[in-house]
C-alpha cells in the first residue's frame, strides 16, 4: 500500500485563495453528504421550510435553496443531491460537484452518518482537497451511541482541523451551533499521500492548471487524472488547447505507469487512510444494551412471511386514515358544510345582484363553474384526501419502513424483471407518478427503468387520485376495496411479467442500505407535509381551473355532447356507465385526480351504482397517464416509447373494465 503521511495543511497558496474567496461569499452555505444521512432534515431545521425547489440548469436533478438567519446575518442555504463521491459517476454527483465549483468561497456543511463514518469521510477527504471552508454535522449521533459505534469527535476535530458537531437533526439537537461555526471555519487540514508516481502526476497537472481555480488545484488534478470527462466544458473555457493536450498526455503516462484504473487506486488509498484514522480515533463507550423493540420490529418487517401481516396492518391503517377519515369525514365537512351550504350559495346570491348575466353566473357557480366545480374539487374533495395521504406517507418515510418493504418484495419483483429497489419509485408514485418516473434513475439498467415506468403509468395511482378512490370504495364496502386492489396487483404482476419477457436487457443485483426504525418526529412531519401541500396548491389547483375552463367552453360549444356520443360505444355499452362519465375520463388525461374527483361527485349524487363505481374506478386507475407524466416519459425514454405505452394502456384499461363489468353481471355480483 502506498506510503501514508501525517495529516498536514494543503498548499499555502491554495489556502490563501480559498480564504480570500470565502470572505467574498460568506453568506452561501452548501449542504453536502451521502444519501440518507438526514441532509434534507438539517436543511429544513436551518431554514424552517422547503423553498425554491428547481432543476439544476441542463439537468432534471432538483436542488433546494432556502434562507437561514443567525444573529442578524442572512445565509443562502443550498441543499445538494446525496452523493457517494465528488468524482462524478452519476448526474446527481456531477451536479453537486458543479455547485461546489460555481459557488467559490461558499461555506460547506457536510452532513455525516455517525453510524457509517467510513463512507462519510470519503466525501470529507475530497472536500479537503477542494480547500473549501468546512464544518461536519455528525448526524444520527443518538443511534450511533446506542449501537456503540459513535467515534470520538474531539479527536476527529484535532486530526481534521475543522469542527465536528454531533447532531440529531430530527430532534433539532446540535443544529443550533452549525451556522455560527460556519462563520469562522477553514478548510480541513487533510493531505493523503497517493504514492510517488501519482503525486508526481498531480504536481505536473497542477502546474498546467490556471492560476485561479474555483476549488483547490489538488482536487482538480486528481479528478482529471481519474478520467473525469465531465470537466471538459470547464477546461474548454479556462485552459488553452495545447495545455489540455499536455494534461491528457500526463494522464495517459500515469495510467501506463500504474497499470490499473487510477480512480480505483485513488479510492483504495483514501479508504486505507480513513480506516487508519478511525482506528486511531476509537469509539465512545456504548450504553448498556436492553431489549430493542425497534430492532426486532425492523427485522420482522423485512421477513418474507411475517412481513406480510405487517404490510396488511399498514395498508389497513392507511385505508382508515385516508379513505375513511380523510375522504369521508373531512370531505363531508368541507364539501357539504362549507362549499354547498355557504360558499356557492353566497357567490350565486352576489352574482344575481351585482352581475346578473347567466354566462357569468354559470362561469363561477354553474355545472362547470370555477368555484362550484374547480375549487370545490380541488379544496373540498382532493385537498383533505391529499393532506391525510401526505401525512401518512411521511410517517412511513421517516419511520424507515419503506426500505424494509423493498427487501420483503425483492423476490416478487424479480418475477417482473426488476429487484426490490423498484418498489421505491412505485411507492413514490403513490405521491406523484410524474416525479416517480424521474426517480426510476436509481435503477441500474434500462430494462428495469422502462418496466417500472410502464407500471407507474398503468397501475399506480397518484396520491390525490388514490385518496379519492379510497374514499369512493369506503362508501361501497370492503369487498369492493379488496376487488379493486386484487385486480390492480394482478394487472401489475401480469403486465410486468410479460414486459420482462418482451423488453430486452438484463436485471441488476439488489443492494440497498437499510436505515434503523425510528419514531417520526412531529416537527419534521409537519414541515414535510406542509411543503407537499404547498406543492399541491401551487401545481395542481391551477390545472383544476384549466380543466374546468376546458369543460365550460366544451359545454358551451356543444363539444361535450359530441364527445359523449363518440364515447358511448365504449363508456355505455362496454363499461355500462352513464354518458356523463365520459367527461371524467376526458379530463382525467389532463390530471388523473380531477377525473377521479368527477366520478366521486357523481357517486355522491347517486348517479352510479356500486358496480358502476367499481368498474369506473378500475378503468380510470388503469387509464392513460396524465399529460405531465406523459411528457416526462417522452423526456426520459423518447416519444416512441411514450406513444407505445399510451397506445397499449388505453385499450387495455377499457378491456379490463369491460371484463370486470361483464363478469360481475354474469356472476350476479353487485357489491
């Protein structure tokens, strides 16, 4: 193994440059860390809320910016994607590295996992080589202490030369010290020796770099030697062509000299250095071990046999909370008690006296009115259902149950050409299919990504649609709910199995980190739920207004009647549904939950029998993806794949609905 040198400060010139740049941009704080270390919780604690979520330019990777205040000072806080390395192997890692390069002088707050400092310190070494002012937030310190793996942070601070603060972000412990420490921090005093040949190449590469660089020259030299082609745009702007050719020659000579992949060699040296450091630090004494219910329950939730009743209990509680309380109690309170008794009559009374034009009255409180339909659907029907779903989903997220569900269903998902990791985008699809389609990137192969995208578009209802569906099924009875769920699961497994046979390619191995079971913190749940409700109000409500406007114009122009007649062979004869349900399926393409809300309104008005409710819900669940999701599928997989999915899903949904309708009538099932 290459020679290991004592820790020492980086080059003085780089240190002076970093300090000077830091003074120029002292108000920017960049959060960096591995996935699942609580980075977003720290962000929420510092800023108090999630704000300004946007895509990083030229990518579909989301970054979050917020504002924090400390002793009168204002900080812009940037939450970057979770990464395993700053030598980019994925788009997330490239975006994080680029943010560090484009924010010279920014303070960096690295959020570490106290239970897995080996992995976190891999990022610390690279941040040190970048010469960025650094503070470590060693998060989940309570769990590390309980497990007996908490490192001695006072010794870590001495060795690294930067503050290392133990935190429990979900309880806001230790996070109040972070901003004040960032004000006076410096780059870490770390220098790993990679062996004479690599060190010589680093020196040659540094000499070829510009005098002024956005991060430390040592970091840039190592990235280039490791073959980081994503730096090509920066090189084209900052380095003359002849020098770029010299850099390539240095890298090629080093590769021939070392005889193995440079990136692999560099990572092995870093890990050896980290292991030696952790061995020297030691650990805090572990507390006495008692009976750990959370550990026992966590193992139970992953068991292929005992995990099934746990899943059944979770689904039952979700049904009661979202389907019965949210879609029943809260919807009745808002729709019947607020909109129909007070708001709609009050607006109608005002319109009759202030603006007595029939078209103006109908525009606001008519059958397709902006208030009587659009806002009534969005606020009185969908909002309480979405709110209860977001809260329940947040509890499952923060408790650590979802990764255990992935382990439990791994064998089942292998039947459809995927692995247990595929359940995570599908669970996220219960929040929003559009965003879940983007998260299919966590799957390693194109085959897995296409299969999961197809299943999301076909059979995974988004939160708003699911909530409305559960509310309608709750009014019919448990038999209808079981039928809907069994058919949906059967369709997903059948289509997934056939897709795995048809779509070429290989499946990947299943590797997933399992976090401990935790009690969700009320404050974190409140921030997360309110952020998601804010997203719903900002993104979805305008679409409800647009959809209602389309229906209003279509009704005035007589188009709805024409569409109803055109859809009559499918809607009335095959599905045995009222012609008015054509409107729900039509507008469901614009937004799925809007279509489901239309069916909900018809059911509440007594226009659908129990059998018609089941048939319509099965059909609209399997219906073509909403417009936003379809556009994302085009972006991710191309227009040809998106068109193929839509052309398959639409007739398939109608076929399944027709089969259920005829089978139920033939068997005499009325629910």
